[in-house]
C-alpha cells in the first residue's frame, strides 16, 4: 500500500473534473492512497487535496515554516542553476525577473518537504519540465520513484499518461507510423480518425481568449502576397525546458534553434518572397518581440483560427495547433521534435539548412492525400491506444487505464483506507496550524493557475 501523488497546473473544466475523479477512485480501488497537489482545488477534492499556487511567491503562505526549515540550508540535490533559470522565465510571478532566487529556494524546500512527508510510490505529474512540478520530478527520479507524465491530449476531452515527457521527450517522437500500426489496421484507424475530426468543432475550439480583427492582421489580410503565407505557432518556450538554451532538454525538443522565435526568424528569411506571421504563446506575456523583425517576421496577436485560414502553410516548434492546422487541410512545417515526427505527415525542418527544401516541398505538395491519410491513421491510433477520456471506450476509460497502470506497478494490492488517513496526517504536518488548512479549504475552487491552461 503506497501513495500516488498527482499534480495539476491547469484549470479544471467538467471533463477534467470527471477524469480526476475517475483517477482518484481507481487509485483507491487499486490499493493506493491518492494525493492531489493542484493549483485548482474544489470541495470534492478535500479527501485528496494538497494546495499549490502558480505564483511561487505565495507558496510560503501555504506551508508551515517548520515543515520547510530542514531544507532551507540544504545543498540542492537538483541542478539549481537550471531550475533557477527556468523560474526566471515564468510569467505571472509576484517577484520581478532577476530577483527570483528566493522563489527557487522556496520551491526546492516545498518539493523536498512534500517528497519526505507524502512518500509517494509514484508521481503522476503535469509537465515535468515546468519548475512547479519539475523539481519534484527530479527528486523522485533520484530516489528511483516512478514518474509518469499526465497531460491533456491535443483533442478536447482527451488525456494521456506515459513514462516519457513532452515534445521531444515523448515516447512516440520519431517512431515511424509503420512501427505503430499494422497494415490490416490502417483502414479502421483512419476511419476512427476521420470520425473524430468530423465531431471536432474547430470554430469554437480555444484554450485561451483570442483577439479578433487586430489592425495589423486586417491590413496584412488585405494586402497582396506573391509568395507563401505562413502562420507560425510556438509552444510555451517558458515552461518546456527550452531554458537554459544550451541545456539538453532544449536540444531534445528543439535541436536546431535556440528558441521558437529564432526558428521563426530563420523561416521568415527563407520565405523572403512571402509573408510569415508569428503568434506568441499566451505565456510569452513577459517576452518582448518587435512587431516587424528585420528577418521579415511579423508578430500578431490575431485569433489563431483566422491565422490558419489565412495561411498557405502552418509552421511550429511543437504547438498543439498543428493538429488543428492539419485537420483544416493545411501542410505543416515542423521545426522541432514531437509525436508527429518521423511519420510522413509533417514537413520537417529541424536544422536551418532543412528549411528551404521543406518550404519548397510544402508549397508544392500541400497536405497531399497520402499525408492526410497518414494523419488520420495516427489520430485513430492515438484515440484507440494512447488517449484516455471519460467518453473513451474500454481500457481507454481513465478509471480502467489507471487501474491497469497500478496493477503493473503493484500487482495484487488490496484497498486500504488507512493509507488515505496517513496522507491526511502528512498533509496536516505540511500545512501546520488548523487556520492555514481552513483558509485554503474555504478558498477551494479558486483559480490559482494564473490562467495556465496548457503547455502546448
């Protein structure tokens, strides 16, 4: 009997609420206690909840000083320079950039305290490259505790967990489609993918508020363009391990460019006869970009759906919007590594010398019938074998998928309510006085995420 620690950094909608409830129930059915360390807590989470806040400056409000004290003077057993650099990139923090060492120190102390008191047998974690959860993930790995990624899938109401990670760290990155799908299964999977796209409402799909009819975009849309029109969508560079830029995590996902913006400027230079737009990720709110870069790149905040409609080609370094573009029939140039790589669906330009051939091929072929069919097969495969969701059939139901994962790790474990009681005692030790616990329980349902809705 152990404890599974589940972390979450995103708002919780109805589908996420149902999914987490299924995971909690599955953990206990499999004989494991469950702890939910989340930026969003609701009254129904009280049995499992441990509070978190997106603003690291508020973590000291949540945890008892005596619980953190033993770790304040400890030499970190994680790479402090790397994690401090990543804390410096975060948006929506109450401490200004350049003065965030105390935030890292609190982040480390809290992560150590949570690990020592909760004593998880497994960490099922949101983005393990983001400081809030990544420091704990590193500490768990150092102790040999299994870490699994828990993230939203690129289609609504889908989730997945895996032993790999995001973007280039993912288990499906660069795995050929032929290694995933046998020929006899292709037709059925393509049909499943086609059905999913038919049910997908792209006109209403969005994870962030969008700006409409911005003056710059309206002027561009009305202007003649002699070459390809390209819309570039980056993922959230600030929380995906792209910092420091010389770190292996960045090279794993973005091997040929220091950042998404440098990739976009390289593409704009190669597309000198056309027009290349760059729509910043919402988490780039503290980043500064010129509206018109010397490379020819144009920065716009226009609604991504209008950008895709306008574009002849979509480019990305790992944004989930590449799926939306493919579903809309647009060819995609992938300048980073992720699950689409190596499958003959996107045009790959991972190094600067690959850009011109990829741009020429994307302009010449578009999203050909062969590439679209491979996209549909992959989508069908993901829905059948990878994504979980409360509307998914069979073993892709989250309750069954979680039970299966627990059974693989701890075969034969029996339910035991005492484990949940031990978690409650450990939580009380982390939070300290009753007033602190009452405060966050009374505040249950708050949005402590800083509107972080996805990392893609």
